[in-house]
C-alpha cells in the first residue's frame, strides 16, 4: 500500500483488500465445487483505470455460468449468505440474472448474465470466459473480463445506473482505451445483443457521444435506458408493461406487483413504511395515489421516446 495515500484513501484501500480476499476465498470454494467464476468490475477496473489511486468498491462482483447458478447460490447459502433482494419480488429489482447476497458486513453480487445483454445466456458466458484474462486478486490468480469485454461492461453499467461511479468509470475508460479496443467492445456488444444499451451508456457523456459517432452507432439507442436517464417516475414501468411480446398474464402480474408490492419492497420504497405496521398500512394506501399521479408524465416520456426511436 502506498505511503502517499491520505487517511481516507488508506481506509478505502484496506476495505478493498478485505473484499479482494473474500473474492479469492469464494472463487476458491466455487472451484472446489467445479464452478468456474469470472470477477467483474472492482479490482479489474481499479488496476486499469485508476493507476496510483484508490477506486473503492463495496462487494465481490462475480459471474458464473447459467447452468451453475443454482449450485452457486446453494454454496453461498451454505456459507451463511442471504439473498437480500429476492424477498422484494419486484419486476425491476435484480432477478435470476444477478442478485446480492449479504453475510454481516460482507457482500457478494452474483451474476449469470450482464444487464443489457439480451443474447443467449450460455453464449454470453462462453464468450466472456473465452476472452478472460488472469489477474492477481486477494493473493490468488483469478479470471477477469478481457479489456474489450470490460469496456463493453463499463458502457452497459453506465446505462444501468446513469450516474455516480459508473459514469466516472466510463469517463476514464474513454481516456485510457484506444479506439481499437472500443471497436472490439462495440462488436462484442452487437454479437451479444447488447448494442442499444451499450450505445445509450456511452451517450451519457459528451465525449461518449463523439465516440458513438466514430464507432458508427450514434443512432443506436435503448428506449428503456433513455427513459432511465431522464429519471421520470413510472416511465420504465410503462415501457416494460407495453413492450411487444409481453402477454396479458405478465401484464397483470406487473400491475399487481406495482399496486401491491411485498412489504419488503414497500419498506425499501417508502421511509413511512419502515415506521411499524401503521406506517406500512398508510404507505400501501398512498401507493396507488402516487402511481396515478405520476402516470401521465411517465406515459408522455415513454411515447416521446418511442416516437423518436421510430424516426431514426
């Protein structure tokens, strides 16, 4: 650890080191069970994009093959980790493709797919594993995404979160990576059916807009992630509800989950719901009012995004 780090950076570096050791331990246990693992973001981004700096991260971000998902979850549960997102059972919270596990102050973010890639999950996994590279993490040699796949993930992750650390990762990636790598990342995103989300992520920065022009993807966009960038309540839900291919039964399930979410979701959504049974009951009464009041603006944003997309 560098002696030149300030006290706060030193604490963050110590925290990163503890997470890296947990990552190495979990990957080692997975390996004993015959489960291959890729390490996403975290230490891979820190080593490449934050030289001589500390990029803090909060969890071990791991990916396994879809066929190994159930076994990997079983291993984590055996080790005392608990899925903290699953109980919310909300359509736009994390799902089978990726969810978070906690054990005291330790966090594992487990994936069998990357958000924004619509291609076959097995194909996605095989492609990412084939292009992976070794990196020393927590005292062990682990597999991380290859540089072009890492750039693709940076774009996808920026589109998913639209602010904060993922945007800083994107800014630095545009500075550090040459155009050859960005072209490979764009081609990989296209191959794995994730180009619209990737392009929408790049456009979150002015320099990313220029990059999309050079890559020839300036007119490629994801309606969902354009709406996410606008951060208009209800717009994402309306897009999911009215998306082609969604059956009536799925639409009814979505509406039910929006009107009557589980108590776990309500406590996450509303501070009032955390104030005992009365607060939870009042928040349930308020939920339909909130949805109805925000629906017109959400519908307008969704309609505008659809119209602009059809016009390109």
